[in-house]
């Protein structure tokens, strides 16, 4: 973290990870299959990345596009992968799982699976990712996950509305999450989002993907120059003073 700002970059390859670090990223979110929102990358790639970069690496733990994992065999596979990742010198995991409960099938966080994965990766911290956006009230994830101190980061876009419409929401969620958890804003963050959110909210952690890739395409490599440019934009667009509205 520099100047109170934390910048996380999505990487899908060793080249991506190296470029992210060269551009000034503070952390890497390592994934595969960007086209479905990110799945667990191969362990060989994880090993190669942590050997090549000096900044922290968090690794996606997710085997399928769905956030719902009702099958016991699939849950067991996730637990096994969590144990394997726990043996590697990474900073943490990125995951988020949901379930349907009650007679009306209401969506809620799958705390049973979350707890099992934490138990199987006792040395790692966790970012709870955008699965929370599928909850009836996404903000409730903050309180629901409060009893889990190793879940120290909540990744969210804030919802489908335009960035300007989410300013008050981000102010509220940041206050509710602090100081135990950091709100990490991601999901289409670009120059326009930064220019809206930085002056108007206390957000200080940003998760960038397409905005730092060649052609802003999923299959484009991360460009160190774009990471550096957007990092500078984030750091130069300060928040409002405490007396401002």
C-alpha cells in the first residue's frame, strides 16, 4: 500500500503477474478462465507466479461458474484444493459461495462451506468475492462475515447501477466494514469509475481487470504502462475532506 491506496490486478498468466508488479500493483489476484469470472488456476502457475514476483498473491478458489455448490463431491474437491494452496507461499484465497435456504429458497452465504474452506486453509487470509452481489441485500454480507477475521476483504462492484448512483452505498458499506475488513471495489473499474469514486467516497482499495489489458479485452495481456497510469490516477484523485458532502 502506498499513499493509503491499495491496487490489486487480475492476472491469468506469469506474464500478467510480472507486468502487474512492474506497473506498481500492490497485490495480484491470480485466476484462470476470466471469461466466467475466474476459476482456480493450475497449481504450477501459482508456483511460478509466487517464485517470480515479490508482491502478495491471492488465488481464486472456484471450480465452476456457479456460486452454488450443493454436491458433496464438488465441495470435497474445493476442500482438497484449499489444503494444497495452503501449502504454497501465497497471501490468501479468493472465494465466495452461496446456498438457497428455507421454503422460498432465499439466497444466502453458504457459511458451512466457507467454514470448511477456512479450516482447510488455516494459514491463509481470504477475499470474499462478488458472489455477495447475488444476495437479496448484498450489504448484509458485511455483518454475516464479521465473525470470520481471516476474511479481511470484500470484493464488490456495489451493484449494477452507474458508479455515481452507488456513492452513498459505498460510503455506508466502507464504514460498516471498517476497521476489520476492507471494501475492495471491482467489476468494471476504469477511469470513469475512479474519477467518480475517489473524490466522493473513502474507498482506497481497487481491483482492476480489463482496464489494464491490451485492447481492454479478456485475452489481452496486462500492460505495465496501463497499471502505472491508472495507479497514478487513483492516487491523484483524492477523497473529499471530512467536512464535504
